[in-house]
C-alpha cells in the first residue's frame, strides 16, 4: 500500500430535499435571463415536473426555449441539434430536467455551444473547450451521480462508439435533488439506478490506490444502498427511501470515493457501454451483467481486494461466495446477471467479442486483452 497524492475539487452547489425546487428560479436567474430547457420524452410533463420548473423560471422573469426528446443512452445527434438551438437563441443558461442521459447531453451542449466546438470532438478528447454555458440540473432519476460531477457519456452510432469523458467545465453550477421527483420512476429503472450507483462505488474501489478511510466510506455507500434498495423496490412511494437512494447515488460519484486514489478502473462500464451501444439495453442492466463476469475474470488476480470487499459487505471472505452474494443481490432487484436474461443468446457471441475488440475495451488499472474479452462474453452469456 502506498500514499497517493490527490486534489479534491467539486464546485457544484447541491440543493437537496422535498420542495427544494421552489428555490430554482432565484438560483437560475443568477446566470442569465434566457434559458434552454433540455428534457426527455414526456414523463416530466405527465408527472408535473415540467410545469413546476417552467413556472419557477417564468415567475423569475426568464424566457425559455426548449429541446426535448432525449432518450436513454443519449446520442450525439441530439447534442448537435441542441447546440444549434442554443446558439441561434443565444441562451445564457441551460437547465437540464431529467436523469443521467438528459444531464449528460446538457453537459456536452454546454461545452460545445459555449466554445463553438463540435460536441463529438469534445467527447473524443480531440478538442479542448475553453468556456461552457452555465448548467443547472433538476434530477428525476437517482443513478448516475452526474448531477455533482464533471463526467458525461455519449454514444455515436455512426462511429460505433460509446465514450465517457471528464472536463472540469462540465460541473453543474447548481443541482436540485427533490426525492419527490423520483416517485414516478418505475420499479425496473429504480432497480437499475441502485445497480448503477453500486457499480460506481465498485469502480472506484477497484481503481488504483487503497486508502483505508476511502475504502470504508465506499463500503458504507454500497451497504446503505443494499439495505434501502430492496425496501424501496417493495415500496416505491416511500419518499424517505427515495431520498436515501438519491443521496447514495450522488455520493457514489461526486469524487468522495476517489480521495486518496489515482483513479477508478471503469473497465466494467466500458463493457456495459458496448452492450448498450449494440442492443440499447438500460445502462444499469448492462452493469449487473458485466460486473459478475468481470469479478470472475479477476478473482485469481486480485483476491485480496475482493475478499476485503466481501468481508465488509457480507462478512464473507470466500471469493466464490462473495461473487455469488453480489450476483444474488442484483437478481433480488430483478436486474439481469446474464445476457440470456435480456434475450441475447450464443448467436450474438462473436458480434459482441468483435465490438469489444474493435474498441479495445479495458480498464484504466486492470487491463483486459483479447482473451479476457472473449472469456468475459462467454461468462456473460
């Protein structure tokens, strides 16, 4: 074990609690008078969140233009269209109303429109933006933690890529987290959010560096989600349980679990991204499938790290048993742990292997080679 140097930075102002949306108008007005409101495909209107947000903005004297229709697993085409609208309307501030896909889209729009740079070139890391339009987030799904970090994920079907990037200009200025705004999330996507936040904590834990305190914090976030998650899935209208998971999701990826580490691994997310790209699977579902296979690949390579995790989560130090216990937990939430559960069979094996090899899927710390990728696909099936 060695001491890792690190710098902690998180400028996002987080507003958390029931009714916190009533502060939105005053907060947004600090950044300008013309707002680009970005949201998804209609559920925010169905459940009244849209009306609350627009009322807050208009009552504070702001004019609003809209870009809607963002889908899960967001695509660069929507970024390009929203950038064109933002530039045409000369907006001062962007408000993202939705979950991770909406907020990630808004992050790329903020950078691309603010710097007059192509969005995909930013995602690829080929262009470095120097300015971003101020971004405010109103979260409607507890999962990704994007409301309090500088990361975003975007896919491009033309190039066959789904990529993540981090840029300090992508931190939202302010984010509003009202657990009541997640009451409408159905059981399956609530489960996928729980899996996603646990996967984020695991990616950090299996990264480079082993700071004792940060490991303990990471374990507690996972244990909290494992305690409240199943209860929430049996009581979807419980606002306290919604709040518990909402805070878990934010803390899992706002930098807290990275203190004292060089970085996370993110190999499992890389695997999941390829599955989403090929089959448009929900992000959380790909992670529960990929994590079990990835742990089986790693069980003889990093047994001590897996045992430390298992001892804290389950009071268990048998690597096989730890993997089984995690798999059982994912199954308990009705999140899949194999591709066959989502209708993907042996006939797709080579297609997935080729896709993973073409993008050289690997982790930042635990590297994967062609043989590993082949074995991963076999284990996921």
